[in-house]
């Protein structure tokens, strides 16, 4: 693409928690996420308030040619107007903070759903409940001594 000073290029690899700053992470640890992908980056940028975004898929970063992670083009002028970020680093930190919060919320919802236990119509859960009832009655019978 032609050079356009109004565009900011944002790669998902900038937010990878497992990478060091030297390896390509551009945000602090508290604004980074696990397993960054283009869809999550796009959703976080939208949640922050960015509207002028162009998504390119299956593009690899020059220093990471093996991964076809994709990238976002963000309008610098649009970022300044909508969220008040004056530099690329501010935009990246805002997106990273929002993305991390979204990941935390998803993880908490998953924990809540799994903590509720199996549903009443679930066959596997019903058989597990049945087996525990049988085992408890078997243990009671086993305690009797033979004559």
C-alpha cells in the first residue's frame, strides 16, 4: 500500500502477552492479551470507539513471516477525534486495555456457566449422579460383617 501519514497500522502481535518487548510486543503487560487474533483486535477497537477501520486478513508482519495474522488500518485523524489519542502508542494502549477487559469478562462468564453444574436433562450427568448414589449405598452394605 502507498504511504499515507493519516493511517496507523495495528498488528495483533503487538498485544501478545507471551512475547517480550524485544520480540515485538508494543504495549505493557497489563494491556496485553493471550492468543491475540484479528477478530478480537477488531472488536476491541470498535469497543474503544474507533470507527474508521480497515481490516486486512492473511497478511504477515515483516518480522513474523510464518504467521498470517492480518492487520488493521486505523485513521489517525479519526482516532484523535473519537477517542482523543494523539499518538499510535496511546491508541495501542487503549485498544489493549479494552481487549484485556473483554477477555476477562468472557473468562468470568465461562467460569459462571461451568460452575452451575450439569443440566437436569444431561444423560452423562444423570448417570454420574446415579453412580454416586449406587456407590454410597454399596459402601453402607459393605460395612456389615458376614456371619
